[in-house]
C-alpha cells in the first residue's frame, strides 16, 4: 500500500521481499562512496537485516519506487523519540538511478508523510561534507544547516591517505590515532519549517 505519492515517486513500508529487489541495485564507481553501496547478502543475512530494521520501536523503514514501479531508494528513521517526536534520517538510493530527481522527489513526498501523518516535530540528518549531491537534495527539500562536526567515518578501511586518487578529498579527513574521521554537516527540518514552505 502506498503511504504517500510524489510527482516521480511513491513510498511504501519496507517488506522482506523489498530486500531482494535492492540486491539488484548498481554500485558506486567512486571509491569514496563504496560504503554507501547496498550490501550483497545471502538469505540468512537478508532475514537478519530485515529483522534488525523492523523489530525495534526506535526504527521505521520505508522504500521508494518510481512511477515505473522500480524500487529506487530506501529511507530509514533512526533514534525515534516518541515523546519529543523527533528522529534521524538515513537515506540510500540505487546508484544506477541517481541524477534522475528521484531522491529529491521521494524525500519531499516522505516529509509530507512524516509531518502530516506521523505528526513528528523535527527530522535530523548527518551528511559528509564531500557529498555535495546529497547536500543539494536536502537543501532543496528544506533542511537547514545546524553545525559542521568531525566524527568517525563509516568506512574505516578507506585508504584516503595511502592512494593518490583520494588526494582531492584528503582535506575532509583526519586520523585520530588509528581512527579515520571525516567532516560532516548536521542538518534539520522542523514541522514549522516544513509547513512554512509547503502550507498547511
């Protein structure tokens, strides 16, 4: 069942069979983005991944389809605080379908569901400073900058200081002992911000 529909996309709740479809997604060719590739899993691993995403009250997961009924994205709410009515956004799109407007359209549609149906008050996210495409998507959806922080990078095996291909990106990273850290941007959109852009 569709939860909400945009111009190019529609959103559904995550189901187990959706993970099989995500296994067909393309792969990022830029090594800096390898950690954002959807993992290849066997059946047992897929079952575990699905349970981990759906059995906790602090998480909600959704999938994004385009108007050709292709599964093109995945949206997760993490660290849901029911009293404060806030959560953190995680979002991944099929690298084969990036640049087609699905991310911005799907996120805008999802925000309508988040604030109108779920009655949430604020949505937070963290994005790598080097990921300008994602930042533009979030800005277009109405997110605003909170702060720039330095935190551990998801892919601790990234050879950022060993391979020359990463030279243009090294200024975004630093080593703290043996831990690789990266600059991130914290962003937020509140209920009031959303409705001031979209109207009631």
